[in-house]
C-alpha cells in the first residue's frame, strides 16, 4: 500500500496496479521476488523506490521508517506511529477482500499520514496552504424533522 502511494504521489500519478503471479512483459513489477523494485539488501521496497528515484520529501523519510519496521518486522527505527499504522493496515485488509478496493483505501491512508507530517512542527515551515484551506470547517447536520 505504501509503495503504491509513493508511486502515485511522486513517481507516476497515472500508474495502475495489477495483482498477478507473473508480470506481463510490459509490466513494471514491484514488491515481487523479481525486478528492480523490491527488497534490496537491508532496504524494503518502499525504501528502494525512494532511493532509486531520489525522492527527498521529509514525509517519505518518516513513512519509510514506519514501513521498514513493519515490512521487515524489525525495530530499527522505532517510530511511535508504526504500531498504529500496522493496526490500520491490518484493519483495512480485514475490511476489503478486493485488492483494488484495499489499495485505494491504503493509498488514502498513507496520503493522510503524509499530510499529518506536513502539519507537524517540523513540516509547518514548508506547508503552504491557501486561505480557504486554513479556515476551519464545520459539520452541519440537517434533519427533515423541525
């Protein structure tokens, strides 16, 4: 999910994803046992993609640490968010049997996580928002009963 988010957000916004045992000749496999975009050395697929495409956004680094620890079942980086993100991923897997629906929700989750890092003290300096985006929104509930 995280690698698909990374691909769509920073590498190819029009990328489509298939779930196959053996990729077709025209496919670019990732997170499979074959191909350039998988685990390499101590790097998980997410880190491999970020490194190969020279992605330097601070949110990528933070998410990369979370993904690394979850994917490799290590505690190399020990980010506080890792257990919660792991639970959310597991919850999404249990909620969506369809791979495409699961991926869509996972991409949304990682986008939200990245944006939350932009709002953190470390990311505030680079976060630029329009006036409309800064205004608080109110939830309005309407009832047909008056």
